[in-house]
């Protein structure tokens, strides 16, 4: 069935290009995964759902896809990714845990959240700490090619030298002067020849717990190394798709290109894909805005900015209702509209089961064929899920007419329509009916706790302290931690 002309917007060429894989029938795809030092939040959901759609659609088109999504468990430092304390080591120090306990805990939590969002697990999920040797080999190759230098036990990429032979900034559209101006004065700068240089290997200070031996002394790899090293290991020197969020274009992906070209003399990736970012009520997500909402908080509604719980499928559908290269703004109103839209779609699918076909029906199988052709055309145009969804909504209007007996459908027409909805809604868009599933129960559970807290707030307003204390104490005995903030009460279940 591979007669599709699939167009993909390539960030590198800034054009939509016809997708032609390197090896007929096979696709290699690498997507930057999470740094596992905290709970998965909304910012993780968008790339996960975006590349899940890409993965599902390529598989649907008949490609054998090897999808690699890494786990960053070392080397992602606090400032500009390669200066400051390691994010995982810091969390381990604060919580008195072994760094790998931190990484494992948040990897498990991340995978739980992905499962709820119906995101398929990747083919390979390599950890940076499991690939130190490959990263050291990459650093050595760059060193041997003359694009790296050692300084005080650390190894840096020589951006200035590289830029004489190649273009540093090819992906982000920057030139070296822009990069120099943007680089901030940071510690470690004294070791670098130039501010734009980035760390390939960092010397471990005596107190640093995550450390490995290397030709340059004990240390740990720079953050950008892992994706280049693991991408090449599992997908080859050249592979088809590399994805991630727009925020990774610079410096992370720019550095990945420089590392690959320096080490092997040619680029590693053929199509660079980037999803746009998510804002909350028009603001960038960030700790300083107090709008950092974790996925669990969405699923249970336990964050003061949320008016209610939103099911994982509502979050997934909301993300798919925007094209992956557009910005998305989360607000309660927008999420409520998505929940309604999803319900409408699922109701249409349920109605299909109840409709009695008629041999003399006026709607034939051409209707489903046109629907499929329209959905394929949308998805072939750089995975345009919102357009595909709008075609499914249009078809729901016809389903309503059939259910109201204002129109009739032939048996072949009905089978074809059921098949089309099942293919596009479930297989490709990855939606799942959750009315009777866990997710629906979890949403109702969160709403019940919110209801109790609303009754408590009312009791407090009426100075009915006996009731308000009773609700708080009994929730606490059941393991709920209730916190009062200026925007209302929040809760979490400590179990
Ligand atoms: Zn990466």
C-alpha cells in the first residue's frame, strides 16, 4: 500500500520534502527523550504524542520502523546544558539517593504516563550511562579529526576551527558571531578557547559521584554526545529522521550535527523534525511562572490552575488537534472543548455499531473511500492531524443522520465506514475509548476529591470548622496531602 507521497517538513532545508527512506521499506528514527530527574509534564507530552503519530503512520504505510528514544541519565547540566551541576546528581544529593535510583524512578514514572497517553513504546530506549564507551569513542574520533582539544582534564569541541571548514549554525540559521554574542560568561569558560565551544567530556570534580575513567581522566560525557553516539550505534552513520522539540534545535541538535560531521565527515540525519512548544494561558511553561503542570496533575486535576481533571485521551486529542509545527496554548476552556470534541468522535463510533444497514441504502462505500482518501491526504501533508480530525468530524454528521434514520447506508458502506474510523481514530491517531477504562475512573476519582475540597471550602467560608477539619483530617488519614494556596486547595495522594 506504499503508494503514498509523504511530505515531511525538514528543519534543515526549511522546506517540505518528499520522504524517501535511505533503505526501501525501512525507516530509522531517533527522538530525544526525557532527562529523568522529575515527573513528566506537559512539555514531555507534545513530542511524545507527535512522534508517536509519526511512528504509527509510518508503520501503517508499511514501513519497518526502528524508533530509538533515549533516556538522559547523565551529563545534562543545569546551565545551558553543559555547565553547572548534573541534574540527576543534584536530585540524588538532595534526596540522599543513588543517582541511578533517581533515574530509574523517573523513567518508570515517565513510562507510566506515556502508557496512559497511549504512546507506543519505542523499539529501543537506550540510556546515556549504558553507552559511555560509545561516547568516548565519538570524542576520540572528533579529537583525531582535529576538532577537539583537551583543557584541564576536559575535552571541548573547537567551534571556531569547525566553522572554518563547515557551517556551525546550519540547522538553527545562526552564524558564529550570533552564537558568540549569545554565549554567557560561565564557569569553565576559562578552560575554553572560545565561548562558543561546548563540552564533549567533562572532568569530574572530587565530589562528583557520576564518573567514568577515560583517556582524559575521570569524568563524564557532555550532554550532546549521547544522541550522536547512540543514534549512530543503533541506526547507522546515516539515518532517516531525527526529532525533538523546537527548543532542542540550538544548541543540542546544532552540536549533534557538528559532532557527526567532525567525526565522520558527513551529516548523520536526512530529515530533521521539530514539534513546536506549549504555552499555558499564553505564557511559556516554567518554574518561575508557577505553571509547571505535571501529567499526573492533569489526569487528577490536582493543580490550582486546573478547573477539573482532564483524562489522558483529552490531553492526547488536544495535542493532535493542532499541527505539530504550530504553537499550542493550554487553557481550561480549550481543554474542555477538546474533551467535548473527543466525546463527539467516540459517540460517532458507538453509533456506527447500532446502525442497521439497508440493501437500498443511499450511502454506499464511496463515502468511506472518500473519507479515507481525505484523511490520507491530510496525513501525507506533513502529518496534518487537525485536518484529518476535521474530516472525521464531518463524517460524524452523516453518522448522526444515519442514526436518526434521515439517511440509510448499505452493508458494504457500513463496514467500510467502521473500518475507516477504526484505522484513523485508533490505529493512526492512537485514540482509545476510555469511558469504562482506568483513565475514566481516574478522572472521576479526581473530580470526587475536588468535590470534597469544594465542600470544605464552603464550610470554611461559613466558619463551619468542624466540617472543614473533618474533611481534611479524614482525607489525610486516607493518605491525601491537602495544601492550601492562594488559588485554592491542591492535593496529592501519598501512596
Ligand atoms: Zn538528544
